[in-house]
C-alpha cells in the first residue's frame, strides 16, 4: 500500500531538519520507497489553505500523525509543540509515524 506523506514546515523552523531525518528513518524501516512531499507553509495564505497547525507537521494520507491532534482553527506559520509521553516536545513521537504508516 502506498501512502501519501507530507512534511509541512516554515522557513526558520529549528525542528524541521530533525523531523525530516526522523521521517526518513521511519519510512526506510516501515514503508521503504514512500515519497515525502515537502510543503513550505511560510506564506500565511498557504498555511491557511493547508490548515497548517505549526511546524513541523507530518501527515499520512491527509491525517496528522498525532493521535490527539485537534484542529486549532488558526493557521499561521509558527512552531508546534506536541504532547508526548515524556512531555512537550517540538517533534512528534516516532511511534506515531510508525503507526500511521502501518495503518
């Protein structure tokens, strides 16, 4: 099964490179060959059109990998924090990406 994977970010996001690296590692292990569509949401109009909740955001088949994600209703280029099992972090849990690619 082929998935559509998107990595949304804005210029200057300190967590974008780490998110890209983690995503590539997970794809290599779970879904080799799956392409990643990089989406620069620096432009507020693009951020709004894509319902961008902050950087970095990873979506698999159009669904945010964060299982507790609630649409904030505000879509401006900004940093994103994730509520993980170890507290607030600037990256999603690796397990969330794995689960999304396996579903």
